[in-house]
C-alpha cells in the first residue's frame, strides 16, 4: 500500500535558482531558515529563532529577504493578527555551477553555497563521530560514508548523479507515504557529492 501511495504523491516542488535568488540565499542564517522550513514545515519567526539559536528580529528580517525572491512564502491558513507563519516555497533547489559564469557576484554566491554544503557535511560527520556510541548496532552499521574511484566523462557523471538522485527521491517518497510510520524510523540526511580525484592518485 505504501508504494502505491508513494507513486501517487505529487513530485517535489523544485526551483532552479536564478542570479538574484542565489545572491540572497548565500547567507548562513538564510540557508538554515530554508532548510528548517523544508524539514520542520511552516513556522513563525519566533519558533525559528528558538530552533536556530538566534533572535526573532534576525529571523524576521531574513525571512522577508527570502520572501522577496520567492524562496519562502507566508502560510495564509495559519497566520492570525500580527503573527506571520512562513513556509518553504520549494522542496528542492537546483542549479548548474555554469548558470552564473557571466555574473561574478552570483558566481561567488554559488561558490559560497557549495562551500557551506561541504561545511555542513563535515559538521554532520563530526556530530555522528561524537555520539555514535549512543546508537544501536543496527544504526551504527547503517550510517557512514563510502567512496569509489572511477575515470568517467562529464556527461556520464551527470547521468550517474541523475540516476542516483532518482533512487533517493523514490526512497524519500516511500518514507513519506508509509502509514503507519515505522517506530524504528529516524530522520536521516543523505549527501550526494562528486569531486575530482586529488593529484597524485590519478
């Protein structure tokens, strides 16, 4: 039943960010705000401030900046009086690095965003190393990283990543559609990355 429901679910809302959006998004708190809204769902600036360890004034300001370029939107069904609820406008952000080659500011912004993703991966791994002893053997065997070396043309690498991404999306849809949710399930963040093999190993 879960698989049937998963196939009927709508595709994730995607955005291919433009130059203006990428310049606005390239900010540590704004990246975290969009991520929190995607994971936690609609929230107020106050709730987000508590979640992210900042103040309501900062979250309110940066939410408005994100709203100006369409990356977050108000949730009209939840707002009441002066209390504004916000939600992510999209589930997935897409781009190609070359989209911004003709705009130095946008190119610098996307490079910062890519670097922030790597920093997030490193922080996530560090947290895991510090707490893995608290997890069951099954989870300690399931979590972790692996890599593989290959020599491949750019077009084939793009095909590989697209195929792997489809697998991740299928698992994501099936997990969301599971009813009831498996009591053993836990929130998991999966990274997909590919980089040139470092010099000396080629």
